[in-house]
C-alpha cells in the first residue's frame, strides 16, 4: 500500500513539473508578442488546463490517452517497482531539461521511463510494440502536422486580411491570440494530464491482483479524484511558469507577431485535438514548435533559426531512449534496495 501511495505522490509531482516545464508551450508566443505579461499568461493558461478536465469528463466522456499510456507495458509485466522506477527517471530528466532550458517532451520522458524500466525487468517482450511505434511515429508527425497547418493557416489569413489596416488588424490579432492561447491550453491539459493518469492507472491495475486497497482492473475503474488531481496539479504547475523555455520557444526559433502567434497556437490546438480523437499521446512541445516553424517558413525559410531547431530535434529524438536507460538504472537500484 505504501509503495502505491508513493507512486501516486511522485506521479503528481511529475505532473506539477510537467506543468511548469510545458507552460512555455501555451504562453511563449502570447508573452513574446506582449499580449499578456508572463504572470497574466500563466494564470490564463492554467485556467484552461483545468477547464480541460470538464471537457474530458463531461463532453468527450472518456480518457482515451490515459488508457493508451497505461497499455505501454503489457499488463502481466506491470509491477509497482517498474512504475516507480519509470516515474523517478522521468522526474530526473524533466528537471534536467528544464534547468538547461531545453523544451523536451514531458510525455515521451514519462513513456520512455515506463518502458525502459519494464524492459530492464522483463526484456523487450514486456512492452506493447504497436503502442510504442505509434508514439514514436508522432514524435515526427505531430510537429509536421502543426507545421503544415500553421503554414497554410498563415497564408490564408494573410490573403483574407490583405486590404486591412495594419494597425487595426494587429489590434484584433492580439485579441484573437487570447482565444488561440486558451484553445491550445485546453489541448495541453487534455493531452498531458492524461499521461500521468495513465501511469497512476497502471499502478492501480498492478496493485489489484495483490489485494492492495485502491487496486482497479482497468482505466475505466479509476476513481474520479485521480483525474481531478491530475488536471488540478498540472494547472498549479503551469502557474509556476517555465521562463527559460519561454525564451527558447518565444524568441529563439523565429520572431513572432500577434498574427503569427495566433496562427501557431490555433494550428497547435487543432493538432492536439486530432491526437486526442486518435487517443495517441503526443508532445505539446513538439506540436507548438512545429507550428512556430510553419509560421516562420511563410516569410522565408531563413526566418527560422534552423540551428536552434536542429538542437531541439536532437533533444526530442534522445528523450525516449535516454529516459529508458535512466529508468533501467533506477530499476536496478530499486531492485538492490528491495532485496
């Protein structure tokens, strides 16, 4: 029972870290365009992170991404020790990348840690290869979809506003950026909160055969307080902000105007809603970065700082394997302590 409670607490700590690590995804463009101050922006984003709970619970009616994450590892190979090791590894990597100002994926950190610990415990046969392949595919597909949508959205908006007064148009785009940022924050809450839910659900499923209190048979059986806690904690994390990553996302990839910020957030939100429909956990970091690149590319390819982008992509590709290796090391240490 104590181990399960420890996992739940650590998972919620990861959720909080995820909030301030990924706050930049929702607020970077709205801060860099000076539509809101950093404090106003994080409060705005946190509010809509929390609103996402009610949308998932009462509008969508299920937590499909949480179910997908819980099935990263085959049920027979899920143990509390495996989950504990994965969560600890995910927290370490997330804090390291936050400290370095690298907008890596909290999602893939958590999934990589979960899978890596399971592989260390039982070999590669312990993981659902089809689930992992889908998740890895969307490391590349999510930013590409965001980039393509942003590119064509920008061209469309520029065409529609070609005769508009520039100063008046910018004023309206700043107002519309409040809406686009809210839409993206809802997508962030829907996507990222459910990943932690999936890990907690996996722990409760592993606890069920052991006769431990709070054990459940499937994600559908997890109590409402789990979902509510995950959405609440990520909102609190968002309020804490992530200023180093805001700088990278908001200024280093390409210079963003209110029009471009509105388009990038809208394209990112559409991408997140699509993946919510497909029940595939993706990185909000990857999604918004791809959208920002798409916006910059409409001016000219040289407007995108490809050196920065290349470094981000390297971090994205490395996140799952590094998290997996780190989780394997943690699992080995946990096993030694347990024995």
